[in-house]
């Protein structure tokens, strides 16, 4: 009862008239500006402050009405974070526990601030018990410090020594966790460097990080250290393009989770599963990739951005291995998803590019494949692709390249050769002005091949210098880490073979 008395005194003294949050009850008031703002964000109607201000008040973003609404809306959103329901089936016990412990820790600090030490200590003990079970070193330290101080003030020497021992032990563990995080972050700093910049010195540095993390994992049985160790090893092998070794490390990571279910983190499991799909894509191993996909998709959080990323790798694997019927099924499953239209514009544009290539394959391969020809083409029209102005921003210039190549493929399929030189000329301008050699090496080499074909007036037997560009493509194999600059719906080597086949 004394704890309830402590809390009630604080609430009575510092109570607020109204707690503003977004819950089921408040969201029923459809005429509220708050709800209109909320639904606009949820439905991806508002991309900028200008969009929101115009829709809500017909004013500019600097108008006081909009600025006040935005400020109060933000506060209400932040308040709602304290009442999120994390007890959903898809969330792991580890994730739910970490969220709950952090929320309870905030309450402990609040209770201490308002001079309620007995209740703060009781809640700190409960939080510490959970933190010890899941090895949350930061929370163990926080709670143990509060409880050590409480034990000292109450002359409880036995408890004091217990909490002091926790502080000594977990301060070292937390230091090791922080070191493991630093090493992982150092790898991430260099992760997206072009393959040409993965120097021997960088490889040596990352090797030293891997060795250090192995040593840390042998000293401390902390899930944070183990996860960072696996992730650094995965990144190392991926950057070296050793995809067999990358697969092996991902499987070790999955095995660690299976053997330590109390430490299961959904986000880490998703990374291992997606990285495995990436490895299968680069190895062009469709059989094992499909097995992995069927296993993962049963437990994957559908509708999440991570699910769409996984489906992207699965789709590319099917396309790169010429499993076109499966590629169409994967494409349909992703784009039919109820959340697809709420994705970022850039992600939707990527899938729009995929749609164009899928429909080209249906048109090109359907003549000799009845099953493929029977695939529904929805409302897609090749003429729409051919008439597209290819107006993408510089950030997504590779979409322009991929769309122009797609136009060339459709023109070849329809024997409209006269329209191809103009597209090749536009690609040449991209290669000369916008495609940096270290970042866009492969598309640049492919464009050079198309230029040679154009120079030979589309007589392949009269082409020259093609071996140079083909050799350069082979020396720099397809390598995709999710960057749009590295995207290839069909590998350039296969595209070149396909284009040449039209002139046999």
C-alpha cells in the first residue's frame, strides 16, 4: 500500500488535465484535424509540409495555424509511444522485454525525481530481474546503481554487495558491447563503397575487427556481442564477394538464435534470412533460394518494408536464373499486397521497372512457352513504356538507364529498329555525363556495347571492340547490396546475349 500512496501523491500533485494520445477512441473522430493529419501520413498523402498545410488548411507551411497543429500533433504522437502494444505474436520475447524494461526504467527515473524512493526501488528490482534474464547490460547497470544506493541508505549491506557485484560484472560487459557496436559501425561506414575501393588495407582492417569480435564473444556471453560478430563477418564476406562463406555465417547466426531462443531478435533474424537470399542471388542458386524463401516467408512479418526487400531479392533471383513463371508469381504477390501503395515512391518505382521487364519477358518468351503466355498482364501496355519520357531524378538515374534498355528490348521484339539509335544515343549521354565509372561500371560497359552495335548499323558481325567491354563486365561481376546504382533486373551479360539473338 505504501507504494500506491507514494504514486498517488505524485499524480495528485503533478497531474495533467488530459493525456493526449492516438488510441481507438480518439481515431473515431473523423472530423478532427489531428485525425486528418494522422490518416494523411498513414496513407502517404503527405510527403512534405507543403502538402499537409495545403490539404489541412489551404495555407503555406509557415502559417501559424499549421505550425501549431504540427507541434501539438508531434507531442500527441510522442505521448502515444508510451502506450504501444508490443504484445503482438510477431514480436519476439527479447524485443518485447527490452521495450517494457526501458519503459519501466523511465518510470523509475520519474519516481526518483519526484521523491518516491520505495516505489522506485520496487520497480527497479522487477526490471532488474527481467534485464538479467535477457542480459540487457545497460539496464542491469542502471537498475543496480539505483538499488545499490537504496541499499546503502537503508543499511542493507548484503543487498549492497549483491548490486555492487552486478555493477562490476556488467560494466565490463557493457564496455565490451559498446566496443562490438563500434566495430560493426566502422564496417557499415565502408559497406557501400564501390567494389573497386575495397582495398587490401580495408580488408585487413575488417579482418582485425572480426578477430576482435571473436575474442569478445569468448569472454562475454552477451547477445549484443554475438549479433555484432555475425553481422561483421557477414559484411566482410559480402564485401569480398565470397557468397558461400557469407551463407555459412548466416546459418551460424540462425543456429545461435535457435539455440538461444530467449535472445531471439526478430530484426537480426530478418537480416540473416535476407542476406541468405542475397547470397543465393549472387550464386544463382534458385533451388536453395526458393527453399529458403518458402521457409522464411511463413514467419516473416508480411507487409513490412523488410518483407518487400526480401521479396525483391527473391524476384531478382528468379529473373536472373530465368525462372520467369516464378518471377511473375513473386511479382504479383508483392504488388498485390495491401501495403504496396503505401511504400516509398522510390520503392514503388523500382517495382514499376520490374513490371516492365516481366511483361517484356511474357511478350518475348510467350511465343514458345504456353504457360508463360497465359500469365495475366493486367493493364500493362508496352506502348506506355515506349512513350515514357524517362524523367527520373539524378539520384535514381539508373531507373532511366533500365527503362531505356527496356524500350530497346520492346523495339527489338516488335522489329522497330528505327527507334533504337535515338535510345542508344540517350544512353551514351548518360554514360558520359552522369554515370561515374567507379559506381556505374557495369551499365557503362553495357552502353558501350550498344554503341558498337549502333556503329555497325545493327550488323553484329561487323562490330569491333566488343571483347574489351565484355571482358570488363566479366571482371566486375554483378554485385547488388540494395543500392539502386547496382540494380540489374536481368544481368547485362544476359541482356547482351538476348539483344544479339534478334539479329541471328
